[in-house]
C-alpha cells in the first residue's frame, strides 16, 4: 500500500493553554517513493482546497492579517530564521559559546544537558515560532531533535524535515522517513541516553520498529496535520477549547 492515512486521537502529557490540549486530533498520512518536498507541495494544495470548500475562498482576512492559500508558502531554514531574529550570521549559530551566551540571555534552562541542536531549537521556539504569521515552512531541523527523520544529503547535521506555521501556530509536521535500520538504532541509543539524563521529550529504544526496518522500508515521507489548530484558524477561534468536542474542564470544587 503506497499511500495510507488515518485520522486519530492523540494523548500527550502536556499542559493546557490556548494552543495546547493533552488530547487532540491529527490527520496523518504516509507516501512511499516520496520525500518531504513532495509533502510540502501536497499540503499547499490540500489547504487551498480545504479553505475554498469550507470558507468559499482561498484568501482569508483575520485580525488585520491577510492569508492567501492560492500562493506558494514561504520557506526558510530553522537556522536562518533564528539568525535573522538575532541579526546574526547563520554560521555564528555553529559556535557553542555563542549559542550558550544567547540562550542564557533568553533564560533557556538546563543548558549543560542540551546539545547544540537542542539549544538552537529552543531558541527557535522562544524567538521565532509565534511570529510566523503567513503560511511558512520551516526546514533544516537539527538531527538530535528529529530522531525519525532522514539526514540531509547537503548537511548531515540537519534532517529533511519541515513544520508548517500559520498565524504563529504549528499546523503540520512532516519529514522524509529514516529507513536505514543501523542509523535508526544509533539514533534510538542516543535518545535513550538523553532520556536517562532527564530529557522528558526523548524517545525510548523501539526494538520492534528496528526489526520492521530490517525487513525493509522504501523511501517514504510522512506528515501529520493538527486538525484542532487548523479548525481554530479556519473558524478564527481564539482558543483550542473552542473547537474541541469535549474540552477538559476545571473541577467545580
């Protein structure tokens, strides 16, 4: 089966906010013999069709900001987006001393236990994410925060992954799947070490997945779209609770 999809319920041990809920809905799909560039092109077409079907137009005006799904979305690497925000050269972000100095300035914690890639990712979340209003694909994620993604042929320190941001919110996450069982085993070992050192977001070593990869996985690209956040955008809802069927409520006591 070269193309599969599912709409599923997800449960994550995260806090509540206007953008987060521990229980949420996703559309996930995987395409064999495709890469992350194919998925970016596909979601551009998908959102254009969805907006036209739901709202009758691909051009949306919300709170003084215009969104046009008929145009190609912007694309920028994660490193370049942080460098632009800091008014720094992208190469300066390859220097750990510069990363540490900058991270301390923005009060990022537990730096001794964070890799360079993780610090860069934390800076992106702190400085850039909420300012990405127009549809934007952020690419070139550090390898150590993307354990299931294929390494880039151009730069092995990053992976062929993207996240789509609209209105300052992450809407989708996709990547070319890592299908090398040896590389994946090493990534899982590194993730296990990070988990043991206190990284709650690190993955466990998935032996069953490695066994499956050893049988074989063709070049494949996958993507997940946050249905709740997409509905938030299309309905101009200020909080994710407004679009959940059964939102979590505070006890009356």
